[in-house]
C-alpha cells in the first residue's frame, strides 16, 4: 500500500498570514482608537468582534499547524482557522470596497486576495482529509495465522 502524503501545514504564506492576523488582532484590541480604514469600513460592535476573531483565528491556526497529535485533527483545526480567516478578510475587503469606494480598491483587492488564498488552502486540506478518510476505510484488521507451540503428547 502506498503511503498517504498530506500537504504540510507549514506553508510559509499560511503561517505568515495567520501570524499577521494574530499580531493585527492583538494590536487592534490593545489600542484605544482604531485606524480610520477599519472604523470607516466596519461599524462599532462588529468591529470589536472582527478584531477578536483575528486573534482567535491566529491562535487556533498556529496551534493547528503545530498540533502534535493525529494528522486528521491537525488538519481539521487548521481548516477551521483558514475558513474563518477567509471569512474575516473577505468581510473586511467587501466593507472597504463598499464604504470607501474607489479609493479602497487597492486595499480591498489585496485583502480579498488573502481571503482567496485562505480558501484555496482550505480546499487542499479538505482533499487531504478525504485521503486520510479513505486510508482509514481501507485499513481493516488483517487475520494473520500464528504458529502455536504445543507440548509434545
């Protein structure tokens, strides 16, 4: 049987994006006022939830990448963080484009690129989880006859 190879969770872009989400989230939660681009694009309470989600996404994603346990668990944790990262960055991109207009095209498009990259990595993870599930389905116990020594009659 061929070994099943999963795409490593240590993709430089993924690690950097999750680390950036964590740093940005911590920074936004820790400062009194938020940057004008954030406050213009995201209203009040939703802004605070978005900031906290960035922190959670960063922590959960990095924990998933470094998870020492079963590969399916690691990939599942990673998948959840990347889907959330895609959602929060996609939400921010749309908010930028809608609230700021033409002057927000650069930032909105760049941020949307991060969302698309997170979702592309999530697709890779879903494929890897499928491979692991097929491997688990085919791994049935094997009946191996054993020689047993008997006492002479």
